[in-house]
């Protein structure tokens, strides 16, 4: 695995080899190590520039990657390459997953995740939502994924820790860089009951460019993203757009039309992008398969669900036509059977070619 980590670090460090190209190469040839060892003829299906870049890899590129591995070892940071079994399954499915993930703390959880984001300057209403909707959900076993920013992110991580739950912080800096600095205490607490992760190299400083990229990871890690409080043109709405692009369920609470910090919530509802949540019961209705901490299999009312059934339920947060469902799941032959099973279990209904959740 060390050789694979080294290879993925080398590839990720090459200029003009972005996350999308990296994914395409590794999916085609099986591993980062294989990509670096193939000849030009086998890479010819890719753009000539890509072939030339890979062919020009030098010993210095390997030395740089090796130094990064040494730094990670000294700082007790794990590097998880895209090809590892530890790499989050949902994150791997997006078009541009990080070639490697840096992880500090415990193992990265892969179940019962809920991404939670919001404004850095929450109102009393936003704080109320965290306290009265998110806190009880954490007690039910939900793991909070957020960005460790001030405001809603900070409150969400804190609630998870106070309830003895698990939480994951996705940083817009290197995993060893605490940002904002005033969150240093939270940074270390998260590592005790969860982990801090980043796609950026060790020591990387945050910038206005790294946070939007970070937001795509927050959206990708979970089946569901909860927008607590978001003004227009906020980072939270960028996260919502990523979640929408990935066909994930988006939840939010309706906001007072006189409060600018909630205008984004109302906009998401008006556009049909987010499902409005008005109560704790509404939240549980949208997250039925996240409520059983003891059983690793998602379930609803005692019914165990397959991974495909869980994904279908999330996708059907709003009614979808059969054609749209099949296209979203790449015309997987198992979809028809999964839809029938969900209908028989009373979890969804079909009408005029449209499927929708019954809860």
C-alpha cells in the first residue's frame, strides 16, 4: 500500500492532472502504480498532453511524494489513496474525487453520515434548529460532517461531541493547519471522537479557492445535506449545489422572509432543490435509515435495506420519473427490482410513471 500511496501522491502533484483525469486514469488501469508504469501506447486513448505529462515524471516527483509520506508519519496523519478500501464509497462516486485523503484522528466513518452546513453568523433561529433538530438526531446515531468554520459548522460539531457522537471536519487547508485559529480546541476534540480530513497537502494554507473545493467533499460524503441557515451567495449554497449535482437529498428549514441569513433556505425550497423540514419528525421521516446505530444494515420500520434501496430512497426525496431514475443509476439492471421491493415494503409509491416516498 505504501507504493500505491506514493504513486497517487506523485500523480496528484503533477500539473494539469486534475482530479477528473486522475479518476479516469486510475479507473482505466486499476491503480496509481499501474498508471505510472504503463507505456505510451496504452495511454493513447487519453489526451496527448496527459500522455506527455505522465511520461515526463522524474525521480524528483517521487522524492517529493516520499517526503510528504515522511511528514505524515511524523505528524500521525494517515494518507488514504483513492484506490484504498478505506476510501469513502460515496466520495469515490463523484466525477472529481480527491486522489488522496489526509486523515487525522480516528477512522473515517462510512455510515449514518449527515452533512450539515450554515452561515458563520447564525441567528437565534439557526441555533434553535441545531439544538432542537440536530442534537436529537445525533442521539439517534447520526454522524455530523461539516467544515469546522465558525457559526453553524462549529455548533454542529460541538453538539455531536457533547452527545458522545462521531463527527468529521473537512478542512479547506492542510489537515495539520487549524483554521480558523480560534477553533483549535474544537480541532483536537474532533480527533478524539471522529476525524479531521483534507485533500490538500500537509501545511497547505486556506484560501478563497480551497473552500469551494472543500465544500464538494462535504456534500459528497453523505447521502443527505442539511442546510441549517444560509444567506444568498454563501458557501452553504455552494455545498447545496454540489449535493444537487450529485443527486443527493438536500434538507433545509423554511426561513423568515425578513431575515437575510435565511434567504438561501427559501430560495432552495422555491427552486425545488431542497425538501423543507418543519419539525424533528420531518427530519426523521427523511432520514429513516439513519436511525439504527446498532445495526450496520440500513433499515426502516424493521425492514433491512440494500445499499441500492437506500440510494433510491434518498434520490426520491422529491418525485422522480422512471426515466430520470434509470439515467441517474446508469441504467443498472437492479433498479427495477429495487423499486418493486420498496413499493412492496410500503416505502415508495408509483403513479403515472413517477415514484415518490410515502413517508
